[in-house]
C-alpha cells in the first residue's frame, strides 16, 4: 500500500474504503460479509474508512466491525454531518452524539459537511454557530479535522475553499469529470491552499468499469500495457500529486484484492505521453453520444441570471452518455441544491454567454432543449420538497 500525507503529516492510504455500498441481506447490511471485506482491506494497509449519517446502517456497521476487531484507534474514520437537517444550534450536538454512538467511538478523525453546495449555505450554518461549535469539538479532540464534500462547479467550489480554514475536502473527480464538477481546476486550487483532496466517484458510478462502449474497451484491450478499465481510472487519479486518497465502494473480497494491488504500485507522475493519449481517446469514444461539444472552460460565465451553463450542458450530455437518471441527478445537484437556483429556466435569452464561447455553441438554444428534457414534472416536485426540507 502506498501512502500520502494530510495537512498535518499523517499518513493516509491512497486507497480509501467507501462504506456506502455494503451488501444488503434481508433489508440489512450483511455484517459478516462487510466484516470480511473491511478486515481484508485493513490487513492490506487501507487506513481510511468513509461513511455518512444518511447511509442506511453504514455508521453502525462500520463502528461494530472496527470495535469488535479492536482496530478503531489504528484507522481513520470519516463521516459527514447532515447539515441540511440542521434547524438550530442544538441539532449539531444531537446528530454528532448520535454518530459517535453509532460508530462506537468518542472522536471522529475526518468530519465533513455533507454535500456542501455553496457559500450561502455555509453562511447559514455559521449563523447557527457552527464555526464556534467546530472549534470547541476540535479543541476537545472529538473532531480531529474538518472538511466538506462537494458536487458542483469549480467556481462555487473555490469560493467554498476560501470561506473557512478547512483541513481537507472531498470531490467527485475522474477522467470524465476533468472539466466538470470541481474538476482539475478545483483539485489544483485546493491543493495550492495546502488541502488534501479526497476523491469520490473515481469510476463515475461504475460507468468507467462496467459500462464502457465497445470502442473504448477495444482501445484499452489493444494497448501494449495491459490494465483493466478500473486500474486505468485509479492510476489516472493517483498520477496527480494533488490527489491524496481515492475512495472505492468495495463490496466483494475480489474487489478489495484487485484495488489494493493497484494501490500498492500507485505513483505520482508515472503516466507517459502515450498513456495520456490513450485516456484522451477513451474519453472521445465515451463522449461520442454527447449532444453539445462543451469543454467546461467556463468562458461563458458568469451568467447575469445565475444559470450554471457548463453544469447544465454537462448534465444534458450525461443524459445521453450515462442515461436519463444519471443526467437528472447531475442536473438536480448543480441547479436545485443551491440557496439560489442556477437552473436553465432562469435564462432570459440575453446572449451574453455566446459572445465568449470558444466552441461557438448556440448556448441559448441548447439551454432551452436542456430545460425541456431535464426540468420536467418530477424535477419541480422534487425541488419543492427539498427546499421545504432544507428550508432554503
């Protein structure tokens, strides 16, 4: 196992265990199976285990396994505060104490604000006193480090990085999301501020492992260096010095064994020019079904009405490359889970964006199509329900 350091010099395995996808049996986590998988990862050197309050049964399962095997103090637990459920300051202790009980511990190594969407959301939490609360927890050792997980564009991500003295961050990042989500721009910005960067969705929800188009698979299989699609995805990430730890939702012993083998030889700056060319060709093969040739350069931003143009077009493209559900989820996250809507329906057809687009995309026309395909009845109902729940 290879290791990289966090902000304070602690060694972290380059492969982290994502605990969201434990195998279920009769409606509950198969604890015996999960125990075997976690212990196999631990014995291979994995020392970072990531869970969250809203992952059904995950915190309790992880806490039980670590406690029963006597290894709690030998690993790092990361879990996440469901800030969207916080209504008053007292709720902070309520949820945190429940998490400690589930995890059978008296401290959390890495504590994240779960799916923190923008600075306005963080300001709402600050208004409830979260910065003072976190400071006290850190002083007492109940929380060792504070960070946030993020889904959204690079501009909002960089603004969040500057909004607080974070210890680390977590983003969705893979070779398909190099110019979307926080993207390479966000990853490098966080690293420039001295923050370790943890990676989720390295396989794009499995697409880069199981659902590659035939042309992409052929490119990989015919390449002189024989690696699986999964290994190429991981190595593309580990090649970057800004990446600290890559999470994998491992739910089989075979998956654990394969991933730890990859992690055992993970090196920074090991890619050759030919390796990069291979990934570029694979991306082209995957993106052949894309509807809009948007590169995510963001020259079209900012929109005077707040439309997340690159995020909308990326979600629209994903609808055709990954399926309707994947496209809907991406669009909902980047437009509706915000204090202020960034939806395509905000567009007033001013055309300012098109003046700066280096791809000469008819952005206004594409936004209308994206709105029609992504903002249906379900979008509206779900958006209202989430706003009510989160009190945005």
